[in-house]
């Protein structure tokens, strides 16, 4: 239970006939309640100031534990995301490699079909290569649209 507290200090300075004023403001955060409030509780119920400070310290310890737990969980999530990105990069490289091999194999089949004068096999291989290329282009354009 952190307290947002502000302090204001005004200083007046007179030099001869001139009067000047400066005002300073400070804002700070503390887990402890304001001293005036603690003093008033102590007047009403002796020993309550120590209890309030003990409860405040316990709450601060709990907040620190929660913050540490959140940071460790965030670190685990970040590590998992990094591992996932590395895995996806490996899959991407394998996809490029296998796609190139497939394209070269189909090209080899087309060249062989031309050499053997078998137009049906050449047309089928060329169509397969066109279909794969069309799928790649459609998928790339879909990914660009969704980003």
C-alpha cells in the first residue's frame, strides 16, 4: 500500500524594498502512512503505531514477493518466445531448402520430359510447379494483409 505524498515549501526573501518568493514541490512514494496519521492513531490507541508499521512492512514484503514472481514468470515467457522464434527460423530455413530441392526436381522432370518428347509428363510437372508457386504467392499476400 504505497502512499503518494507531496510536500510544498515556500521561502520568502526580502532584499531591501524587494520581496521574492520561491516555492518548491516534492512528490515521493512511500509504503508508510503519513506521520501525522500514525501519531493520531498512537494517541487514540497506544501501541497502534508499531502495529501499523509492522503491517506496512509485511505488505511491502508481499508486494516485493509478487513483483519478483511476476518478473520470473515474464522471464520464462520471454525465454519460451525466444526458443519458439529460433525453432520457427529453423523451420523456415528447412522450408526454403526443401522448396528449392522440389523446384529443381520438378525442373529436372520437365527437362527429362522434353528430352524424351513426353509432353503429358512435362505439362503435369509444369502445372505442379505453377500450383506450388501460386500457393506460395497467395499465402505471402495473405500474411501481408493480416499484419
